[in-house]
């Protein structure tokens, strides 16, 4: 299956340059049915002409981002100086209430192409 998701410009660039191995999302209606082998077309929400395709190679579900980072090095999810800075960046997009209600997923991905 192929699906479309928007992504912020920094994360888009980090996927392209290889510094982001996992995409972090809420485990919600956009992600609950993802399967290994699915393709995701990410569109840069600041420049909708920038798109790339990744293949889902792994799915890690956790109740919270902090629980996820107890098993997964936060640096594999894009550059950050510290865990606290990574958490602050995540909370620019998601609230703790959303996180608690839905849970989270780390999507391991492999870049296939830039469109």
C-alpha cells in the first residue's frame, strides 16, 4: 500500500541526507494500519513540490515518546543535541494529551526516491 503524509521541512531534509532513520508519529488514524513493505510519499508541508518516497522496514509501538527513547537512540530519529531537545521538538507538533490518548509509533524507513 502507498500512502501520503505531510512532513516538516527539517525532517524532509534529514531523510534525504540520511540522518533520519525513523519517523515518529502518533499511533492514530494515519498510522494504525501501516504494514512492513508499505510505501509512504512524504510531502514537505512548506514546499509541496518537494516529495520523497520511503519503504516501511519496521514499526515500533510505544505508549509514549519517552518510553520509545528508552529503547531507541533519539539520534536515529534525526539530529538533536539532547533527549530533552528532541522531546521539545516533538511537542511542537504533538501534545502530551495526544500522545497519552493514541500512543506513538517509530517508523523505520528506507529512502527509495525523490519525486
